[in-house]
C-alpha cells in the first residue's frame, strides 16, 4: 500500500456514518448486508445511505454484488488489513511483532 491509497481510505472513513457502516459490515462478515438492512440497523434514510455506500465502494473499502433486485455490501477486510500493515510497518524499525508487546500510552488522548 502506498501513502496515496492510505490517504484515500482514511478520507473515506472520516465520516461518522461511513465509519459506522464499515464497522457494521465487519460485524456481519463475510456475508455482508443488503442496503435496506444497513439503513435499518443504523436508522438512516436510504438516500443518505446510498451516498455513503457509493463513497465506500469507490474507495474499495466495501464491495457490492447484485442479488436479484438487491445489492449486498461486504467489508473489504483485505484492504483494511493492508492499511493496518501500512500503519505498523515501521513500528520498532520493522519488527512489528514487538510493537504489540510494548506498553501502550493510555493518557495520550486525555483532555486537559
């Protein structure tokens, strides 16, 4: 993965709605959900949802397959794993396995 693709993926997930959609689809992997099920679960109007599904599909974060009159959406877990690998590739100078054994700073995001 390169920086440009990583940036596109992060921009796509920068919307709270799109992040909710992606996480919902991860929860329902590998089967995915049809658009109506996503809208119902997230309490979103279909017109609002279609905009976000299109953005996620264009970024390759989700895939879509036609099933009769319905479209089934699935999280692209491979590209998400590639993004995680991209983010952690330089951890401990490439010794990624050590990164997850290191102590995690829990106060990094505390509000002052």
